């Protein structure tokens, strides 16, 4: 998926190294890209950000925030030197708290049971 105001940037959801089919959704914010994908029961997934060489955000760095099911999950900061070279960044985990201890949790689709 491309963001209209950032033509040298793209984002995709991957399972097992392959991009999933995306279904774009309207976004009120022109700097936000929103899409939906069909889930793969129990599969780990990643959000892959690709910035083509020559990407210019208009600032010295780019903040990337990932939300899952409408809730903030994680983010990263990409500095100016990385932006100039072009970069592909895979984001696949978030910090979670389990029994009072912070740990990483991989992005994983929930298991859906069909009711036949």
C-alpha cells in the first residue's frame, strides 16, 4: 500500500515472507495508511515498511507508528542517514507485560473457530 503524500514509501503485511492481499480503507488523516488483510489463523506476521532511495519526509527523521485492530502496538524512529539510502524494515513484535515483567510478543493472528 502506498501513502498518497509519501510516494516513495510503501507498507505491507507479510506472513512467511509473502505479502498478504490488502483491502484499503478510507483514512481521515492524509499521512495515515489504513488497510485490512484476511487473517491466517494463528500465524505470526510482520508489517514491512519500504522507503525507496531518495525518500524525503521533509524532516531529519521519520516516526513510524503501528496500530493493530485500532490500538497502538509499537513504533520506530528512522534517522536521516537511513532515509537517504533507502530502507526496508520489518516490524513484527511489541513490548508486552506478563506477570509484571516486560517481554516481546510477536505479532500473531488470533485463532478463529468456525461455527458449522
